[in-house]
């Protein structure tokens, strides 16, 4: 990966523009060339023999690209092209990223070299892109996704682009002067590209999406009965994400498995074997929507059956296409997940259902790449993958995603949190645009909305419970107010020593080193436990999951790599040993217990270092009707006062941030019952 200066301005190695190439004819063009070269020197720093010096006379700063992307080499002699685009000046920060991190990702994922110039008219800034045509197009697409509202892509921003060649063909000099290539008709070029893309996808077989036949019992339901059923089942709310007057009516929910799959006896047989009694609330509404061919956004708490909600329609979709599976040339279903644990869990779930001999493979980092590639090329119907390994295998040409017709972005909010958006967009760009798309999420942040706007067509949004961030109501949430790290350790040791034989706990730590330290401490007390974090080998991680699932150990100590993707139904407790960095992660951690209708308890150790999260935590607790310690309110109030004071000092140009004590005085520990977390320790 490239290294970057911390400055938001970024200037790769200078490449002479088209007008800087010496003309071959002795004419007016020679004088023009000399003048243009001098202008270039004044704007860009000293330039000798086609190379760039480290001087930058704009603001006395030096900007260098100390690394390279995929297209290393001499750009002027390699036949690569340069294209210029303009982006809104207020969006330049999105392209560069913190310390250059985003532009580094853009270069790595596109294979092009990207130069953010200092040339601006106040409203827009020029960006230069170097590379082969394919890399340039990919880079433009990625930059466009970052800077242009998809609803406005037909308007002016794209028309500002021009095309230049690093080595233009010599032109005969005229009275007006010679020089490099001219501005390209971008709108015409864009139309040509769209026509070519449409023609390419037209050669692929049509996709069949609609398989739903409404059961007579569902047809007879009145609108009032439908609304009452949704209200009684965790307040199911259904709507179109983006309002469209031409949209079809949203299907009514089903209330039984028979109503959803009465035309698919093999599916019904698999459901009976699994022993399910009735569909979960999200399944009741999601199945009619997906079987009707609609794109779906499913938002629900963890452990509510979202996986089966998109999986059974996917099985029907695979078998229902007009082209036989052996002639498709690749998988029909692609499921992207943020972590290897979640990907493996989905793969295990798929393998439970023996429907039409449908086969799946899981692609994830840490597993044998050779074995995964062999399985992919051996005729696979479903691919479950983490974005990094998927991009690796697709980029190497060992898997073709063009045959994919059904895409699932599982735990989309988590994938964005982990920085996978560039990889997701790169893969989605290679999949046919009329695909059937499903997205699941536990929350509904702006990044997920942007992703839905980019890649879904008039989706139906189904959410169970509140659309606002909320923890599951089947979990009792207790806040233990503790003094320091020693207090946390002794409190946890006390808990571990008093666990019942039927209890299982996941303990979340903020650092891998803390997880290892805690594991060692508990092991020395002859209490069986396992740890799960990113530094452990894949085989060790899988063994840890098997041990906690089977009951071989009762304690699993984990970092947030496991806060999603763990589906262990009999977890009785979650302990937030280190309070998470953001409140969204708190919700996901808490959701590891109280799954599938069971009850559970979460215990969160809260110290004065965590006081900045007190106000958001109070909202979560109050929404779930949980006990809120008085001390927590006091912490939130004092933090608000402290922050307002510091913000005011910063606005006046005052000193830096000083330390802050979360809350003074004694206090007496919080929590709503149970004495196993140090009630008197404050």
C-alpha cells in the first residue's frame, strides 16, 4: 500500500501534459510550446529533463507520491492515457481521505494513478487520472460514486471531463498554434459506453425473478387485518425506501410456511426437517417481497432469522432460471459478509438444506486459497465471501461474477464500518445491473442508504421494531460503574468463579492483547475458556467456536471481530469488559445473547474514560425500558458541559484539550439488580 503525507493535498510525480511535448515542426507552435513550458514551471515547480523536483512553489510545500499503484513505470513512454475530470471542490476531501487513505484505496482498486491538482475555479477542482483505459474508467466510476449524487448523474458534472493522451499524435501547425489533443465530447462518449454496456448485457439470458403465487388465505386478508398482524409481530414496518408513484403494491405478509411455499414441496420438507414452528416476523414479510422479484432491504435486530429470509428465496431463484446450472459459467448467487465467522455461518446454514443438489463455497481470508479456487471452478451455485478475498479471486480471473443474478449484502452496515465500500463497489460494477439485490443491516446509517441508492432498484424496506438504533428487548442490560482496570479484572474474576453450569458468556475486549491477558488470567484459575481475535490462526478460531457451541468451554473472550457473525443460540450473558468505541457496536454486542426468542443478560463495565458515550447509552437503555443509574445521568451532563467548554475554547483559538475526570465524587455503582458485577465498587 502507498505511503502518504498527512496533508490533504496530494501531488503524485509530475507527468508532462500534452502541450509540453516538443513539436516536430519549426513554426509558431515552437514559440507556443516554450511559453506553455514556462507557465508549467511556474505553476508546478522546477521541471528538468522531464522529471519533477521536490520543490513546490504554490505554498512552499512538497508533495510526493512515495509509492506506486499497480501501474508502475514510465507514464510518458508506456502508451498510457491521461484523463481529466472535475469534481466539486467540497468533495475533494472524500477522494483524498484521512491522510491520503481513500485515494490510496482508489488507486489500488482501480489500477490507475490519481492526481488531485491545485487547479480550481472555486466550485470545482481538477483531478488527473493516468493508466490504461480500463483502469481509468474504473477510477472514474469509483470517484463518481464518492462525489456525485446518483440522482443527478445525468446532469452537468460528467460533461466537464476531457481526454488527453500522454503522447498525442503530432499535428500540423496552424496559425492558431499546434499542440496536444483537444477536449472530448464527454456526453457522446458516455452515451457510447452506455450503449456498449447495454449491448453486452443483452447477450446474457434474461433473469427470472417472480416466483410468488399468493395463497388464497393471504388474498382474503383485509388491509386492517394485515396492519394488525404487522403490529402484533414486533411492529413490522414496510415501505418503499425511495418513493415512486409507479411502484407496485407491496405484498401482504404470510403467517405460515405453507402460505409462502405451498408451490415448493421440497422446501416445505426441508423446513419440517429443521423443526421450525412458524416464520419469524421478518421472514413473514420478506418472503412474499423477494419471491415477487422485488429488491429488499431487511433491517432487524440480530438473531431474528434474516439469513433464512434471503436464503430460501435464493434457492428457488437458482432452480428457476431458464439456463441449466451447468451452462451458466459461474455462480448464480453471491453473498457478501463482513467477517469470516459470519461467512462460514451462512455457509453452514446453506448446507443444512438439501434442495436440488445446490452447492455452495465460502471464500475468506485465512482459509486455503488453493482449495477455495478449486471449489469455485468445480461448478458452484452459491458463493459466500468476505469482500477482500472475493476481490482477490475475481481480479485474478479465477471466478467470473457476470453470471450472478442474485446478490446479498449481509450486515451491510458492518461492512461499511470495516472499510469495505471500495471492494463492494468494484464487485457490484462487474455484475449485471438488472440483478436481484438484497441488503440486510441491523442499523440504517447514511452510508447504507447511499449504498442502497447506488445499487438497488426501488427497494422495499422491511424493518422489525424501531428504525432508530435499539438493542433487543429480550436482553436485560446492566451497567456496572467501576473505578479502573483493576476493578474490572476483579469484578470479572468474581463473575467467572460464580457461573452456573448452564451459563455461557461472551466477553468483549477492545484490544487483542487485552483478550489474551484475560484468557491467561482465567486459565490460571483452572477455568476453561477460549479466545477469538484476528491474530489467532483460522483453525484456532474455528476450534474456539466449536468449543463454546458444544459447551466444552463456558467463556469465550473476543474482540469485535466476533461481535457480528456469531450465532450461538444458548449464550446467556454478554460482558462488555471494554465498553465499545461507538454505540452501534454496543447494540451488536448485546445482540449476541437473547437470540431466537430467548432471554439473556448483558453486563457493561463502565469507567470514567467512557463518559463520552453516556448520553447515547441512556437513550438505548430508556428505549428498551431498562434501569438507568443516576450516576450515568450525572456523567452525561458533566460531559456535555465539559465538551461545550472545550469547543468554545477551540473556537476562540484557545489551548488544547486537557484531561477530564468523567465524574467526581464517590457514587455507588449502577445496575438493575444482581450482585455479580461489583455493586459497591464505585
